[in-house]
């Protein structure tokens, strides 16, 4: 049976040589989808644009379940405000948004359009602006006008064919639960190993603001709690959707699934330099 599957896969791949990791991935998808060539072709495309090693078998299974339903696919991305960087500095950019944001918007539309070309029906992708759990809220809470300017600048970059929403408008309850300040939940809704990765990875970013280790650890707990709560809302309200991840801190992608790592949100992580055709 295994030999027959390998032969079918080689025929499908037209004897293209893949790395063992990619071949095993395709074999797993073939088993999950009863050798659905349309879905296999989509995952071949995904392999070519994603960062290797961040999509585990649980995420793969979740995406397969969505693609198998033959219903319009909803891609979306979450975008954080653009902050001013510098030791002791706080505030939102009012001149522009960062390249991470601009590139994320392009990828959101490109991946949706390519998925359409591969034969899947897709809704217009959605750019969701993460306007809660602000950085340094004790200072930035008094700069809401600048946040609004940053949002307007962001909206000017949203491509035609991409819808826009504020996270606080999409899920108004989040403003009551998380608010601009963010929240720390006890016990934390993520495993300690994930929190420790966030703290370790966050050092490089927060050192740009001149933060102490205590500040970094506290902010990491706010991120872990707030984003896990957002993930719960996404799970309950957008269960058939696929997130295209935009932040540079890849470790944070796991937070959105909280302690449901064996039944995670469907999240794909494109390469930073992927701009599409």
C-alpha cells in the first residue's frame, strides 16, 4: 500500500525531487484528503512560499479540513499599529506604516488570488487592524488621535479587493475584556514553553525601547493572555478561515491557539521576501 501511494505521489509530482520534509508533508496531505489532487497542488504552492518548519501536522490537518469542504475560503491577516521606536520613546507613527505592514497586505491579496487560480472559491480577504492591547498603554492611551491617524494611513494601503475592519469593531466584547491596556490572565492561557519563547524572542524587539527585563516579561504575559483571548474569538466566530501571519516574531503565532495546540487555528506563515507574481 505504501509503495502504491509513493508511486501515485511520484506520478502526481511528475518525478520532481522534493526534500524528505516536503515529500513526507505531501504524503501526509494525500492521506488526509484521500489523494485530492486539487488540495495537493495548493499545498505544493504553499510549500514554495512558506517558512519551513512552522506548520505542524495539526495545522496541516486543520487546513485540509477547510479546503475539503468546498466552501468559499476566507483568508485574513491581523495587523498591529506602527509604533515609533527608540529608547524611552512611545507613540504611533503618523507619517507612514512599516514595510512589514505593507508587505503583509500584498501577501494577503496575492495568496488569495493564487488560491483562486488553483480552482478554489475565495471570499475577499480581510485585513483586521489589531487596535487593542497597545504597547506601553500607560503612555499611548493619551495618543488615541495618533492611533486614529495611523489607522487611516493603514487603510490607504489596503488594496482593492481586500476588506478592512478594526478588531474592536469586529468583536466589540474584546474592548471590554482586553481593552487598550491588555490583560494578564491567571493561570496564563498558554504553556510556559511558549511564554518563554516569547520572552526570549521579545528581548531583541523591546530592547529598542530601552525596556528592562521585568517590563519585557510583563508585556510578554499581556501578549500571551490578550492574543490567546483574541484567538478564542477567532476560533468561535471564524472557524473555517485561514490566517496569513504577518508579524516578524513567528513564535507568537502559537499564542492564538492557546492551549489547543492539538486543535489549532489554521495559520500559514509566508516567507518575508514572498511578494508573489
